[in-house]
C-alpha cells in the first residue's frame, strides 16, 4: 500500500468556519464581511463583532499581506510537519489578521514586515489550508 498523499491533518471545520474552508478548497481566501456595517473580520463567527449584525457574507481577499509577527515552533513535534514550523500572524492588505504558517522560506530569513502571499496546501481527507509564502516566489 503506497501512501504519498498529504500528511498535514485536515482542518477542523465548524458550522461557523465552513465558509472559510470551503473557499480554501476552491482556491480562494475569504474573510467574513458584515452586510450591515461593511467591516471585514476573521475568524468567521455567527455575529459581527462591531455591530452585532448576523447578515454576513464571504468576501474574497487578494491573498497579499505582510508578516505582523511570527514564532518558530520546535516542540511538540508531529510527524506530519517539518520543523521548525513558522507560525505567523499575517496582516492581509484588506485589514484582517490571520494566523497561519509560512512556507517556502528558511526560518532564519523570516522577518516582521515581510511581504507574503497566500498559497494553498492539500491536507488529509481532501481538505485544503491557506498558507503564506514570500511574495513573488515561483512554486
Ligand atoms: Zn457589522
């Protein structure tokens, strides 16, 4: 039996976050936008944190942003990942901040303010997660 598929665990999808993960599977990065006040927010939730409206929609993002902060994770190790894992808070150009992983960069070259773009990585169980890599890099 050969197993050359993705090793990254599938995302945990909830009723609130399904809109985000469904978009990722379609190769789109989205944030929730409030139809009442127009603000974007992330992660998805049932109610706008600014005006408490429940009229929310998925808004597609450019996928471009900058590294707000990051941490190199060494432990505990999961065999599905290559260490250190770069965990980063990315400020998207549209004004929302996402926690994700940086890929395609040596950990010692990661810097606050680095320009990054979204890339999509398949996971186990046919999931897809949005990750970020240095902008303009060919994959
Ligand atoms: Zn609102």
